[in-house]
C-alpha cells in the first residue's frame, strides 16, 4: 500500500501535504513515510516468521538516525559497513547484539569500536583482516565473534555495478579457499567462529540466484561442521529487488523469498540473518523538487529542476528508473508531453530521465521522484557546493526535519585557507 497518495488532487505523504513541506523546508528535499517503513518491516518479518531470524537492516540504504530509530523500535538489528554507520546504529538505539559488521576494508579504529561495543558478528572478508581483528581483540582481551563472507561465484543479474557474488568481484573469501580460512581462524586465540555469511548483489529480480547461493553455502556448512567448526548462524545478506514502476521488472514477492529460504535452510539448524536494505526503505521515500525552468531545445523539452545528481545519484550512476509525478493533479489537463528532466549541475550525466511522458508541467510546479528512500540521501554529496539535501520524516499528520539543510557557511566552516597564504 502506497502512503504517497492524492488527497483533493494534491499528493500527500500520509496525511501531510507535500506542498506544505516544500513551503516549510524548501526543495529539494527527501520525504519519508513512517507507515511505509513500518509496513515494509512487518512484511519482511512476516515472510520469515517461521525461521529463527535476525533482520539486520542494511544501514547504507538509508542511514538517517530518525529512520534507524523507527526501525529499532520495530525490533530491527543493523548491518553496518563503517565505524560511522556503527555509531549511527548505536545512537539510534539498535542493541549491539543485533549489529553485524560487513565490508572488505575495516580499519583498526573501526574494529576497535565494534569490539568495544560488543557487536554480534564481524563478517570477515580476508585472512589479513582476520589477523587484524585477532590482534586487536588480543590487545583488548576480547574474543571476537566472526563469520567469513564467502564468495559463492553466483551471478545475480541486476546492474553490473551492484552485483557482488561472482568470483571476479572483490567481495568475500574465494570459494575454493573457504575451508582453509575456517581452519586458520581456529588457530587464532582471540577469534570465535560463529557463522557464515554471503551477499550476492542488490535489486535482484528473481529467486534463482538466492537459491543457488543458499544451496552452495548449505553444503559448505555441513562440510565445515564435519571438520569441527561451530557454525551457528547463516547470514544471507540483502539484495531482494523492489518495483520501481518500470513494468519490465517484477521482483519476487517477500513471502515467496521467505518460503524459499525456509525450505532450503530448515534442516541446517542455524540462526538466519537477513540484511535487507532497499526492500525496507526504497518505497518509503520520495525526492521532492521544484521545476526551475521549462526550456525548449531544438527538438526536446527540458524540465530543469532544483534537484540534481548530487542529491540522487542513481539515474546517473546506474541508469536507474524512478517514477516521476507532479504533486498537483490537474484533471482538466489531459495532454501528455515528453520531457527530459535534468538538474542544474554542469554535466550531461545530471539527467534523471529522457523523453518521459508526463502531463504538461509548468515552471514553479512541484514534482516527486518515487522510490528514492533507498540509496538516495545516503549517496548524496555536496558536489557543486550544493548543500546536502534535507530529509523529512512524516508520521500520520505530523512531520519533522530529520536532517536539516546545511548553510553554505556550514560547508565552508569545515575548510580553511592554509596559513602560508594568509
Ligand atoms: N548487505 C551487504 C553486505 C551489502 O553490501 C548490501 C548492499 C546489502 C546488504 C543491502 O542490499 P539491498 O537489500 O539494499 O539490495 N547503491 C546501489 C545499491 C548498492 C548495494 C550495495 N550493497 C543502488 O542504488 O542501487
């Protein structure tokens, strides 16, 4: 169920008018719906209800602490990939014993912070990283719980830039070296082997790749156990695709995903860990923007809007499709026009869509880009010295700014002219 719907021909986020938010906060800004977060979390939870499971929300998808606190209240854990994300998760009230730490390049400081917090599991991606964790744990007189992220060499479709489970990808322990890695871990005095981990990619639009990876890892778990390793948890990462409104992609239903996982893992007697990101936050957010100018090119119509690729990178980086709609519906305007929708940044890649059919849109109108709650704000930057885009969280008829727009002075404050020039 969508929580960005029209009331009296005007789009609202739950009960709050987007026009009102635009007036109060300014555009561009992200607007999130609490009800959608709640619904998606409960849909995921229901889909794995017969499984001993931890849902560790993948913080990178949307890392705002207001969102993390919303999910924490619902019982979510967190999958973090940096010391910064760890601090965000803890600040938002996610208990350390529900936090797993993923990523190929954890630094000494990050490992120390995670060990100090006593997180649930370090997902380890190389032997040198294992040794680094062991050394730090020894200095801290700590036994670090680890799982190896293994690379199952499974192709997960989707965009090549977000596929992670093939042997040529930088992720995980090579399949042929996995057993050896567990043997090495048993020789480390401050490491406790607790599980195994895999993550094959993102926006995966069918179940087969998951199935292949789970079957491969399942048989590896049996082998590892027969060699005496205590594998108690199986983390299958995130990656479940979601609908973006381009009818060509119909992602798997979460209930079918859950049933498939249950069928393939019920004999294994493991705690399953899930790291969904996009599935929880993608459709919970929109990017709200104002049309600055309507420009007629030689043979194209450009809508120049105040959001740009620094605010939402996905179309520029992955040719991603986002459904676009005007905030105000005009029932008298049934004429359709084709528009190229672009931002103000001086790069041709600052293009959100080309030749999109939309009702006639005028200068000053508000438009929304749907399904931007995941990898929208969390991938935003200040390129072109455009202040970070603000984030607004709606709950029913209330809303609050959960990340405010910095001023240009805020940006300049963190820089300085070197003393030799003054
Ligand atoms: N776990 C790990 C270890 C991951 O690397 C990721 C995402 C996830 C979980 C969550 O995956 P999800 O459920 O969201 O598919 N920026 C790209 C997506 C990059 C995904 C990176 N890893 C995009 O905008 O499509």
